[in-house]
C-alpha cells in the first residue's frame, strides 16, 4: 500500500513552500512519526513527519518549491525494515578486512598524505582509527616532515538562502528604506531589581515553576511607558496613524532557525508570574520548532535582549509594521556617582530604535526615562509603592 505524504500548511495565506532539508533519502525505511523533512515558508519553518512505517520515495528535491497540499513523498507500507549484518559490510569477497577509515582518521591521512594501505586498522572489523594514524606517524616521522610541503587546498561551501532567511533579508531592507529610523540611548542601574530577584527568586520558582527573570520587569515597565507615550505603541497605515489601546509585546527569542519574535498578547493584564510563564512557554516552542505563525504576528511593540549574547550596545532594528523596539544589553559593574560618592553598580545600557515619522525625540527620550525610572525604583512604580505588597504582586 502506498501512502501519500502531502505538504502541510504552515499558516493562513501561505500557498507555496520550499523543501529546505531532507533527513532521509530514497529507499530508506522510516517509522511513523519520524521527522523526514523540513519545509520553509517566508514566515516559518515546519517539520514534516512520516505518517506510516515503510520505504520512502521522495517526489521533490531539496530547494524545490511546492504548493501546499501537493505530494511531498510516497511511503510504501508493504515493505518491511531490512536488518543489515554489519559484519559483512567490512569484509571483502576473500573475507579480508576492508580499509575503512573513521572520520577523524580521514583528516590525518589526508593532511599527512599517508597511503591507506600503509596502516593496519585496529578498530572494529578492521576499521582505521585516529589512534592507528598517530601510532603510524610516531613510527614514521618522515611523513610528518613531508606533509609540510604538501599544498593546502582551501574550499568554500555555497548554499542557497532559505525562504525564511530571504524573507527576513527583504524585511530588513524595507525597514531601512521605508522608515526614518533613529536610536536613542540611556543607562539604567539594575541594583534594586537584583535585590528583589535575589530575595524572592527561590520562592517564586518553587511557587510558580518559572524563574523571576529580567524580562517581566522590563515588560511591565514598557507597558507603563507605552501608556505614558502612546505614539510608541502606534503604527502608520498609509496616510493614517493607528494607536493601539492594548499592548501585545513581541519578545525576541533565539532558536535553532534564528531569531523568532513571538507575541505576549494583552500583556497589560498579566502579572509577573503570567509574563514569565508565557515567555517560558513561547521559548520552549521556539526551541523545539513548534512555534506557529499566528504566535509571531500582530505585536505592537518589541523587546530584544542582546545582552544574553554579551552585547554591550547595539541599535536594534524595528520589527515592521511596529514603530519602535527596545534593546536590552549586557549588565556590567561600573563606577557611578551616587549622592556625590563613587559606587560600583550593575549598569545596563538601553537603546530605543524608533520611526521618526511618528515618534519625536521628546517621546523617545521620555519613554526611555520612564523605563529607567521604573527599573531603578521598582517597588514604587511596579509594586504599588510598598515593599509589603511584593508578596501580593509576585503572588507568593
């Protein structure tokens, strides 16, 4: 019986995809549920799994475009898995060991120009190992000196950009060409947030199952600032300006396929616990490749944290059609003046990139000052102004 595996839909409005990766080849035996391929659209990457056990025949080559619903491959379910006697793989017709080098030994053989016939393999079924090559070179030092005169061949690998990466490139160029982007900077003292996290992180994790991270502090601070400066939570649509009266905060998360920006919907109604749990759930889906297009569309403002990669300062790129993005960076201990005295404080640089067509300098600077105010005095501005309320705010 032949099972037809058809191209699934990655999301609404997507009709064409590209086969980016085959994890199996023609004639392979596959098991039901096994990942056999990946397909790229201009918005996301989707894994395709085998629907039955059997022998696979691919219908579409890697790099080819195909319509949603078309046949991707066939699986012959009448064929059973063939067990291979691995002992026979390494024997020739005279029942002698075949010279098969391991991947690590191949490199040594090539670099030192050693004939494969010169080495006796001591690995399983006579396989040549890295240790075999090292022993041979120790006994034959002339090969080491000869290898210095062997020309070095340099190569390069050319691969086509995936549909997702090509679409990202187009979007980045469009941001540059279609917006009047400026970036303003400020710095924030993280000491008070550090104190709160140190004091309550263990009980928070025990109670809610997630960490009390920095993102919840910054998300809630951004919502407060967006309410004070509503044009930062707006977008241009032709000749109109749309001000959103809800706060869908996009959070940049790095995954195996690159940077994804899923959205926390109606973040203004979420507590510290709710935000941290939502970020944790979205991060898991980004890492395992199950994040959907719907979860990455419709944000009104974006937060990205280059600090997790060690970035000290950057100018983040606006996530269209949004009008602004906040960049967080690495926290460093720096000398600062506090009430006339020099102290060492954990300092983070903040960057706000914004579309100057809709946001003026006054709003952008004021927005960052509001973030700074909230983070440097979180009890007053994020926790109802009383340390006794922290347990209630953190739902402990």
